[in-house]
């Protein structure tokens, strides 16, 4: 995380802004005029930035709109870079983190594709996202999203009930209270006017092969049509089913599903007179249905905001809960792996079709949704809403990259802070920079217990055998032999610069060495095994952590400067801040303690952080020392500010312990390590977040939008 300027956040309201400007103005009597004007401009920008950031937080938490929140925070940051805006950028970017096929993604952001100028009652995208059709009363509008060109579709003399597109996306349709349905081409030309129902037509569906058109009417019938407009079959579900609300044809074109809201009727189109089965329920209302492209299941949504899954024999499989209002539409992805539901709670949810688990929520519309569907390639979700907007969601664009695709057996963050070292089961060791570029590859000793990389290009490894620690260079030549250290355990730590080596045995005995192999100190550090040790960045101190529930501070002569007592269980990590003024310790007792050190290296506890009721495994300071990241046994990585307030929590390894967490030397990235998995790199720098959001299609506030938000504050 980049260093942010320290500012006062008191001026968050117009009263305080006016007061502070008055103070600045009074100072003009004694200041140069140019400097006075500069101070006033600075204060104005600060006040504007704080107002926008307050709007960003309200938009995130009250309006449930991460995309708009990020845009507001970005504008605040650009006006006046400060911690408030920076933290809001992080909160919005990581409002949701979800996993698909072992890949992780940050919050889905949307792009506004079209804003309707008139009152719209229903709208949906074509599968390729190039066209919108919108119900505007008795008429419909066919809209070219790219150009904004609108073609009026005038054929009905009563209100339109539903609009949509055929599976191939070439044709649009409308159904109406005037007892008819119409199919239109992309130029808005009327192709077919289907007449034959004796009541309003509520829905239309075309078989995937395009050969059969089906309409559902409030006269209690399903009518099948050919492309000459001939009514080829009338299906009457019976069972007192009237006012049919939807009709769907299975992917293979064989089965037909319809409903009156209370019952589901399932037909074999090879013998449409025969009803295969009926599903009846009396406590809810069915609102939409869709067949999986795999042809194995179908999903039905309800007014209670749940989705029921059935197999093709009508056997109930499960109910999925996630929405807080009626679901209006559902659709499967082209590959059948996922489906999306659009609801009146202003959200769309993407579900895993096989397991029924909720994968992510698309948040940002300001009113109930009409429709949600996947694009042809499945990369986009297209939504329309009563808020007058149609939006594109590149829902998997926020992918969090791994350092490498290969499996690893061990990950080490090099003491120089600029490299990451991974080793696989064949003892092939790779050195990476934080951009994911491979710096070096070599075979290392099978019994290596520690690694360090020192620029310009030197990888060192340490092995232990028979109370001797051996240090090897990247040509696998022995460069040091350190006598008197136990061979058991991972008991070697290298200093940030190539100056010192720290070793310890299983009894807590420790030794400090220089790079000439001279032993500088030997002492009893702890009464039990050391779990971790760290050099301060100025190379003046060593901090140690142990099974004995304490951490200790030492100088390089091996003199004990302080004992850090405060944990109730085994310590798991100890780390210095970059400026050496702070320490953080983590423990199996579930606490992270932040310690400050005075000029005499006396540590005192500043903060106690307990992210959850469970063990903590690691922690690290951001380069500016204002943030600390904590790795937990429950798979979460949390970032906290210097006030002890949580900024973000990321479940980087759900169901698995998160073992390590580390900021890079610029604070632009946070790495997390779980098990034998390659490290994941999470963007944390403001500039990286802004660039990534721009790459995902998130645009800056327009001058008009900025003016609206700022006018709202006055």
C-alpha cells in the first residue's frame, strides 16, 4: 500500500469547510497572496474529496452499489489522495470475492450500456448484447446499444406483456393483451403476427433449433406455430390451469414446460396431447423457468425469491435461497455450468448449476430488475432494470492472478522484499519478482530449510545436518559452514541484506552469524522451539517468536532488550514495520498484537486485533506502516488500519488455512499463501486498483455526474 499523506478529516460538512476557509483567508494578511490562494484551493479540494468519499461509503453500504462507490472514491482520490478515499477504493473493489474452478475474482463491476429516455415496463438484451428490446406500453422499442438508434415497434393496440429475443438472437418478439404475438427482425420489420389465442398472450418461446414457436395464453392454451404463421398445434394443460404465464422448450426440442403460477405442466412434444407430469404447490407463485443446456435439469423461480431445481422426470432436487424479493427472470449460461436469477431486490445472482451454490451477487441497480441473461460466450451477464438502465457485467474480469500455475511445495518471501521463491516437489526452485516474471530457476538441495535472494542475482539456500548449518550459492557450491546448530527444524533466517544469519535449535538456543561464518552471539532465546524470527529493516534488531507464548527482542550481540508477553498460546509470527517503530505478533490464541517501540527499543502494546474466534498464522505491515494484513486459519486475509479498524476481509482460501500473507515493497500487492498452492497476488495499491477498474470498463464520473453529487452536498 503506497504511503498516503496524513490529513485532518474533520472538515466533512459545509459548516466546517466554511470555517476552515475563513481561517485560511484570515491568514492571507501575513502570507504571500499566491500561497494563500494555493492553501485555499488545497482546502477546497480536501472538502470536495471528503464529501465525495462520504457519498461513496453511503453508496456502498446503504445503496449496495460497489461500482458507483468505487467511481466516487476514485474521484475523491484524484481530487485529494488520502486514506479515507484509499480505504473506500479497497472496500468497493473487494466488496465480494468469489471462487470459480479454483480461480478467484473480485467484485463484479458493471458498465452502463444504455439509459432509457422513456418510461419502460420491461426490457431485455439480445444474447450478443448488441440490441435491447423494451416494452413502452402499447409499443416496443428496438435499440441498437452501440449507436443508440431506436426503432419503434408498432403492431399492438393493447399493452405489451413480454418482450425478448429468439435463441439465435436474430429476431425479437413481443406479446400483448391484444391476444397476439409478433416476431420482428433486427431492422424492426414485422415478420410474423401470430393470431389465434382467445385471451392475452403472456409469453413466447422458440425451440433452440428455431423450428417451433410456442406461445402461452391466458386462455389456458399453449399454441405451436411454424414460420409461416400457421398454428400447428394447440396444447391444453387442463387441471384447472388457466392464465398461463410462461412456456419453455427444452434444448433438444422434445419437451415443453408451462405454468399458471401455481402448477407446472410438462409435455413430450412427440405426443403433446399426453401430459407427462404436473408439479403442484400452493404456498408460492412460479415466476419463470429455464432448461439447462445440458438437458438434465430445469430451474423454476418463485415470487418468494427462491429457485427450485428438478430433474427431467419432475423429481425435486433442491431449493436455492439468496434473494429477498420475487425473482423475475432466470437463464442458464451457454455451457450450462451456471445460471443467473434477476429479482425485485435490485440484484442478480449467479449460481453454480451443479452444486446449487451461490457464486456471486451483481449489485448496483437502483430498482428491481426485469431480466438477466448470459452473453453467447458466457463472459458477460446482461441486465435490465426499472431504474432505466441496461448494464453489461464482465463478471469474471476481476480475476486474481496466481504467481504461477505450477504446484509448489514451499513458498518463501525473500528477505530483500522484492522477490518470491517457490520450490516444487522435485526441488526445482524458482525466483520471481512481484510482477510474476521469472528471475531464476535452479535445482536446490533436497534438505534445504531456508532461502534468500540478494540482488543483483544471488540465490542462497541453507541446509542442516549433524549440528551444522551449510549455506549454498546458486551454483550449489558451499559458501559457509556454521557449526553448533541443531539439524532439526526450519531454524534458519537470513537478514534483509547479505550481512547476518540467525539460527536456532529445537530447545530455543540461538546463534547469530556474520557472512564470513563468524559467530557473533550464542544465547538461550526461549524455553521452547522458535516458530518464527525476523530482522528489523535497519538490521539493528532481531525479534523471535516461540511455542513458549512469548516474543523477544534482541540486538545483534545477542542481548535481550525486551520480552513481549501478552499472548495465551503459541506465537506463529513476528514482523517489524519498515521504519522499525512497530512490531506485530500473531498467535494461536486468535489475537494479533501491535507493539510500538520507542528510541530505546522498549515495546508497548498499542492495539489488540482479533479478526475472528480462531487461530492466526501470519501478519505483515504495509510499507507505510499504516496497515497490517493478517492471515487466519479459517482461510481469510484481513487488512486493518492503524486505528484497529477493519478495512477489508478476503476469504483467499475458503475451508483451508491461510499460512502466509505479505505486502510487496511498494505496497501495490498483497500475496497470500495456502498449503501447497502457488501464491495469489491481490492488488492493493490505489494506482493498480484504478487501472484494473478502468480495464474492466469502469469509467470516471462525468462532469455532469460530479456536478450532481457536489450540488447534493450544498
